[in-house]
């Protein structure tokens, strides 16, 4: 919750700083800057590069700050590491009470640790000593060295002077101490606000994994082979889906017969997630490469079909009437009016379809895949190798973003008339 609030605060502060200061220094003087009406004009909205840079830096700083990264200067409070203690009060069956101290050594997980030597004390409740890893908890059988045990009727009635019952807990300066239903103690040191590496490793651990797997490989294949195979499957599945979906969308947009015939099928399959088709694809095509390609083909097919159909439906009818008045044939209208004016919708659908394919390839590679980014992520997750999981997610996102940029460049080059009447 705190990282989210910090992110929102940085967003608001950066918005006003850039709007009031830096943006005036980088104002553009081009055709768009001369427009008098820009609200609602999509062609006048361009990404603010300052916002992009600040957004990425903010996410990186929050990631590093809440994982104790050495790459960022400011850190959130981390887990307690060192020696601490708390005192419990034991009550004998006859009502007599005695205090004992539990000496605790909290160590960094993976580091060598030795228990401190202590004096057990003189009362019937003896002092105890435990070692516990940071972010971990430890169960303490407090009476294992006491003269009067739980079997004799002894029980804990207070922690650091605070009354407690079985099933209750007390927050002390040393951390959280809970009394279980059977009367033993469960100690948990203060965790701070940083994430444990097993849940979220710092950025340098992820970068180190990239270098390691790029040079040594993972699951018998190098990093580039894993990414290359995933990219090959996604691109091939997308190309096949577009090759079928675009003509089908044009046919549905131009023919009432095709619209009536295929509309129930398309609208039925459109909301079905590709992951739900995995069992059926396995039954039909097996667990080889063909099954994965078919699944990605189906992920792209319906999106491209709807995009092409929407592109045809969105063509300005006055342009079609103007072409007919000039004596154009149906083929000429299709070639010079419908296709050019539908390309913006098709490019938008292509970007969406490519994103869906990247999301589907992870699931597609779950089925008997020997290589691929999705397979690498899933295998790593079974062994709680979170750094490999995050590395794979980041690389998939970077590649997907790169492909989206290529689509944008191609759209600007092939469809320069987008947003103009």
C-alpha cells in the first residue's frame, strides 16, 4: 500500500513540476503546436517524454528502495538483524510465577550463525536462546529446560508484562510473540517494509541472472534460444491469424451473407480466452509445435477479424459516394478507399493481437515445451527462483514493447493519413 501511495505522490508532483517548468523549456513549434483545438484530437496527443522517463525511474527507485538494492540511495526500513530479547512470565499450577528471558539472534538468511551462551537463571522458568532468520518465524518450546513443564500444568500468562492467553499474541520491541493453542511460543522478528528476496529480489539480482543465463544457459538452452523460440511462435501464430482474420473481416464488412454466416462464430469465440482452448488443442494437435502455433493462431484470429470488420464499417461513406460518382469500380473502391481507410483499425487490432499472443505463449509453452521464455518462467516458479521469473517477465515485456514500437513506426509510414478526413 505504501509503495502505491508513494507512486501516486510522485506522479502528482512530477505532473505539476513538468507542466509548470520543464515543459515550457521544450515546447515544440510544428504543425500540431499551431492547432487551436486539440482536446479530443487524437493526432494532437503525443507521449510526454519527461513523463515517460520519470515513470520508469520512479518504478525502478521504488523497486530498489523496497528490496534493499545497492543501486538506489534511499531504502525503506529493512528487517531487524541482530540480538534482541523478550521476557515471559510462567505460572505454575500452584499459582507461583516466575520470569524468564528469551535471548534471540536474528541473522540474514544464508549466513552462518552461532547461538549465544546464556545463564539459565535460578527460578523454575529457565532462560532460553533461539536463532531465527530475517523474515522468518521460530517456534519455541519454552518449557523444554524448565523445572515445571506444560505437562505439569505450567502456562505462560504474560509477555514483557502484557497479559496473554493461548491463541493470543503480543507485539513487543523484539517483535511479534504469539502463544499457540498448545501453549508454546511463536516468535517473529520485525520485518520492516522491505520485500524478502524470495518474493521480490533487488534489480541487481535480476541483472545478474540475465548475465548468468545468457552465458551459461538454463534448462539446456541459452537465454537467446529461449527468447528466439518464443518470438518465432508468436510471430508465426500472429501472421497466420492475420492472414485469415483480415480477409474474413473484410468479407464480413462488405457482404451481408458473410456477415450473417460468420458473425455468430466470431462473436461466440471472441470472449473465449485462448487458455480455455489448451485442452482442446492438445487433443486435436498434440503437444508438439503445431499445437502451440494453433493456439497462438486462434488468439490472433478473432481480434484481427473484428479489427478488419470495424475498419470497413468505419470508412466515411462520403468517400465511397465520391469514388462511385467518379466512375470507380468495386475493385477500385476496395483498393483505393476501403483498404487505406481501414488500415488504422487493422494496425490497432494488430497491436492488441500481438499483446494477447505474448500473453498466450507463456501458457502455450507449459505443455511439454523444452525451450521458450514461458517454459523458463514456469520451471523457475516451481523452484521459487523469483529472479528468473521476473527476468523472463521483463524480457517478454521489453520484446513486446519493441514490437509495438515497430507497429507504430510502420503505421506512421504506411498510414500517414490517420486522423485526417
